[in-house]
């Protein structure tokens, strides 16, 4: 930011433990898939001297997308930590996936970071998802900067993209989104596109040429001055308007020359406070080059403009029992508070937990308290255990570089925490504490699976448990009604990665089967049934007769059993047996094998034998009576109906409402919200929204989100019920 003429890389090749929170910067890279985040991380690592050539560490592996699965999928699917060093500052670069299915990894990166770089492709622009993420960061006051990539693309226009970013991110104050540098173009290529070969610093009025592969400083020529001066004036006014010195604007407008040093200091403070958002340009290094275009400028921005961990407001801390606790957060001498932001498995090392230390100091071989609360709705049991941590290390590609300790504000990896899951808190053994988990989206795409073979069945339970422990955006369900094992995912790509991890990491092969919703049955009208269970086969026989009447009840009534037997026709001790028999049969279903609900079953009469009647006989008779009554009645299939809330941009409201109607949905109302979005509330049969997470994303170009919750069961239309019965018959 000071436009220093760096001509050599920073600290070479190693990422050491930081010695104080002021020497740490935690930065998350955010942007849509394909915007160039991973390429940018690799370019920054090259410029900082952490890799020997673009994107490669000493063993030849990639520094960010190093996982074999990411190579196969050709995209980032997990959070990656790449620590580099620049001017004595340790920078933890957190590379996040851009695809919406892996938003859990993105939110983990936001939790671990203190500032965000929004990476925007000059050829693709700003999509709706990126806008929503910007609003999320704004809501918590996270400092942000914008990096424009892909300037080599045909028709790429830095000035136009800066205007689009100001419009998308500036809100009521577009002058808070301004460039610090302007691109310098070389001679036009045969296709007419002039490549970007350097940058012009607006505050320093210096030219930085990257054409040789290294950053060379010089003075701009006469041709660059008019454009430079106009943009420089806008930048100075933007900085001054955000200055904490309220007299500075008045003095500037009065003709006073403001010292560049003062402007840079005000700029750095405004960026760190999250009120000014500089725009920069970046490009990867060319073959043989030591620095990528704009990478030195970005490293300067990060080290001088982004806040230290000391400036971050820490998440709330309580005891495991819920009592509040005050800590001097980010103090290496305070009680230990660290959070597991990512969990992964290594075939040689075992479980590896990436942690952000918020308070205290984490040391190798230390015994810590592991506390996990608040995710029981996703299949994670609350737990409080003491564990001895294994080695501490900082990751770099596939390598793990050992460190002896990790201070408050820094990130590192911990080996062999067998009970720790993503979102858990690590604290001192004698002072256990808990941090509230970060907000995560609900997984709404069901994936029903079955073990492929008997050996797979033996390993399935453990593999699924590990999978869910690593990824809190995944929910495991053992459906008691359909007897299916269901993984709830965020989308198809998320589901594909889950299946791949089960196969490659845990050696479990599974088959995907159609997901079934939990249907119910009920009586459409009143019916009577007689259950007769009489058998004589030598010795004690079996004798029980009962007569019942079944009538439908309003939805939500469950099963009501009424005894109206008179004269002791059914002895008192056997009436509970009849009730048990009809309830057991109701749970099994009376028509299509789905549980029976919302009926009143009245026991009217029966017969017993002084010797041959028994509890088992009357249970059987009760079940037979219910089946006979069902044979004489109209049985309705009931389907679950969900309350659905869809938050969607105003441009897509009509399409979403039409789609919901096509799913037999009933729109209950709409409500205008901020940011040009509308909240649509509807009731939709669950059988119609099995793939809604995928379909809505396609319908809204990734800008909408929804949630759902069970409302009730209600009768299924006759034609749909007939189709369901046909499918059951065909399957059997």
C-alpha cells in the first residue's frame, strides 16, 4: 500500500509459528467457482518465496488444490490453508471452494479469518452468490478488498469491472469501492487485445512494470498522467471521506495539499475498520517469472491494511453448562480457547484437525478439553472429553511442517484428536470452555444409500460417522419409517464428494437408491371388523374373538383406543392385549405397508375361553380385526407436507412461484425483504421437493435459498396415490 519497489521475494519457503498476534494476518479468499482464487493463492506463495515455481512446493505438489479428489473433480472442494511470510508477517491464506455445494467449507474459512479478499473474474463479473456473501461479511463488519482477475481474457475491462463492483458492493456509498492501482497495457496482440503488463500506483504516482517477470519501479509517462490524476483525485476523496479526521475533507476542499503518508495511514485504518474496500488487479506469474502481476501490491495490502487478530471481535464463550465467561481474547497468556474449523483424514497420520486459536497458547503434547455442543440436530452427540493432542504442524500442500506451539490469533493443524469434530472447542483441561458454533446451511438434498456388499455393510456405520464428523453441513438420518440410511447433502456435487470419500478414504462402496418419504395411511370412512383367532392343536389351544369399529379422526389425532365392552365379553385382563394388537398392526399398516394414523378404534364385543384364551391370542385377534375393517373401508394414503420458505431475488419471484405451483404447492404469501429479495412462504408435498435444492439453484442461477420443516400429513390425490401403489407392486 506504500508502493515500495520490492525487487525480491519475502521470507523464503518456510511457514514458522508466529511469536505475537500482531505478526499474523488471517485472510480468506472468497469468490465464485472459476474466479481464480486458487491460482491467486499460488501466485502469492510464489511471490512470497514459499514455492519454487507457480503453484508447486518442493516435492512438486500443488500448494492449494493438492487433494486427489480435487484433481479428479477439477475444482476446489475443501478449505485449504496456505501460510506464507512477507515483511516479517505470517499470512494465513484460506482458499475456499467457490461452488455453492461446499458453502460449509467457505463458512469455516470466514470463521477462521479476520479479513476477506473477494476474487472477481473480469470475464464473468459478480454473481448473486458473491453479492450475498459480501452482505454476510458486511453484517459482521469483516474488512474486505476486491481482486480482479482474468485480465488477460478477451474484452476484459478493469475500469468497467471496477464500476460493476462499486455498484454491487458499494451499496449507498459506491465511493467506498475504488482502485488503488490502474493497469498498464502493453502493445496490442493480433486479436486487438492489449495485455496488462504493469500497474500505476495512484497514491505514489509510480509505475510498476511486471513485463520482465519481476516488479520494476519507474515514473509514468506523459500518456498515463491524465487518467492517473483523475482516478487519483477520486481515490483521495474516497479515503478522506472515510477518515477519522473530520476536518480533513474541509481542508482538502479548501485547497490544502494532503501528505501522501497521511493518506496511506488513513487508507490503512479505513480498510482495517471495514469501511473502505480497495480494488486491485492480479495475474499469475508467467513461465519463469518470479512474481505475478499485482501480487506484491496484494501482499502489502494484507500486511499493512488488513487487521491483526487483536482487532477482531471474538465469538461468545461460555462454560459447557452455558454460563457466560469473559476473556481477554487473543491474549497468548490467557486461558486456551481454540476452535476446530476443519477435520480431515490422512491415510498415514489419521485424523487431522485444523484449528484457529482465539486465546491462550496451544502446545504440542498438551492435554486439552474437547467440547462439542449445539449440533445434535445433525446427528452429532454433545460431548465433553479430555484428549492429549499429537503433533502440531502448519500445512503446506501435502506437507505438514512441525511447530512447537501456536499462539492466539494463529492457525495450525493438530494430529490424532480422535473425538474432535468440526466446530468443536479446544480449551484448557482445568478450565473447559465452549464457543457457539458458526451458522451453517441446512442440508436439504436427500441421498439414500445401501451397502454394496456384506463387507461394505460392516464398515458403513464407521465410515458414515467419520464423514459426518468432518462435515457439519452433512446430516445422517436412519429413517425408522422407511428403514433407509439417508445422507442429507447441500447439492449433487456435495453428494458426489461424500460418496467418493466413503469409497477412497474409508473403503466403503455404497449403492444409491431412490429416496422414500414417510407416508401414512388412514381410514376414509367408518368400518367394522371382527378378529377371530381360534386354534386347537392338542393341549392348550388359542381362543380369542373381538369386534371393533374404526372411524377417522382429524389430522394430528394419532390413534385413539376406546373400550366399550359390556358384560365381560372380553375379560378385563385381555383388553390391553387387544389394544396392543391393533396398535402393532397399525404401525405396520393395513393397505400399503405405511403406518396407520388418525383413527379411533373402539372395542365393542368379543368372546373368550376360560382355558385357551391368552394375551398372545387377543393380540392376534385385535390385529386380524383391524385388517378386516381395512378390507371393507376406503384407505387414504397420507403424504407429508412441508412448510417451505424461499428467499429469492425479485427477478425470479414469478418463476419460483410458478414452479412451486407445478409441484402441487400452495403459496401462502410473500414478503419484501432487504436487498431486492422476496420471501415466499408455501406448503408443498415433500414427495415433490426431493430435488428442490438442485432445481431451485438452477431456476434462480444460484441466488435463492430455502428452508423447510414438516407441517403435517394430509391425503394424497387419488391419481398420485394410485401411482404410488403401482410402484410398490412393481417393486415387490
